[in-house]
């Protein structure tokens, strides 16, 4: 029996300010990229998992609005990380 796709899972679009690129792997030093998302991880966990310590983050934005590291995005959301 086929399973129904979980609408909470998918990918997120990540944009990191160029001042933070030195913390990222070379392949992620660009304007934006997509990352897989399990549907449960908070923004702060995602940011740390890509290589940016939360102590380096000045502002997080979720789909254009100010967000906290504890928020959980929806699938296909856009996360912007600023110093």
C-alpha cells in the first residue's frame, strides 16, 4: 500500500549573508541553496547543521519575517541568515 507523503517534510531554501560564507563549505558559498528538511528540526538546528554557529547569527528570517531559532518552518520555506 503506498504511503501518503508527509506535507511537513521536504526541502528548505537557505540564504546566508556573504559575511557568513567563510563558515560554510565551498559548495554552499552562493546566493541560495536547498537543504533537505525532516519536518521537525527548528531553524536554529538547521543553521548549526550547515556550519554556522548561532553565536555568529544576528538575525534569522523565515519567509521574509523575523524569526527565532526555536521556530519550525513549513516545507519549502525560505530561511535567511544575517550576521
